[in-house]
C-alpha cells in the first residue's frame, strides 16, 4: 500500500479555510482543529477567518466565529481589528449557536465607549434569549463588563438572583460560578 506524499508545511498553510469548516451538522466542528492550527502558524489568516464569519453557510459562519473566540482567548490583539463582526448583524442571528459565539467573545476585546454600550446592549438582550446556553454565557460576559461599573453590577446581581431561582440547573450553576468569581 503506497502512501500519499505529505504536502510541504508552507503549502498546507495556503489551503483555503472554508472547505475545512464546511460539512457536517450543527453538532460537528468539521475540521476546525486544523483551521485553528493553520491560523496559529500563520496569524495573518485571521483575516480569512473573519471573512468566513459572514459566510452564506451558517455552519461555516458559526465555526469561524467559534475559532475567532478561541483565538481571542490566546491573542486578543489578532482579533481586535475584526471586532466589529461581534457587534454587527450576526449579533441578531436566528441561530443560537452564532449568538453563543458572539456573547462569549464580547468581553475578550477592547471597546470604545460607544462600542461598549452596544456590546452591553447585546448581552442584556441575550440574557433573556430562549436558549439556555446563550442566556448563561450572556450573563457571564455581562458580569465581566460589570467589574468596576457599580450601575451595571447591580443589574448583574439582580439577574444572578433570577438565574439562581430559575428551574434550570444550567442557569443556576452558571449563576453560582459567576457569583463566586465576583466575590473573589
């Protein structure tokens, strides 16, 4: 059995990202791990990833946003030039998976006062979103924004009490986690 020769490393870096993020269903990550490594090894490819965030295939868009959020944890400076993606039309997506990526990424970036107000508005709106994960992470991110902002912190504390009294174990657990973080 003959083996196919491996492509040189720099040739692999030129591979288009979209095919790697295509296919599967909403539970699949396609070949996101490969894309993450390609972006790590060639940080300029963040621009390509950012462009894919508005792809017509919502699964590609969601996976691109997921990867941008992951990269923002490691190197927020590389995502910063594309931060407007998280404040734009995708924040109003009818797909909860896309909203989840938006609310998780917002506290990782630096915002002007006007942008910060928009980010907070997105988070406050998503605290009431029907999907539990979106709600939980929206409050988590809102709590991060509230650190050092007494007015916003009072809203977060009220929401924490609501989440703790909800019938959802996921919301209760997230509220406990947030409260613990805020109390330390």
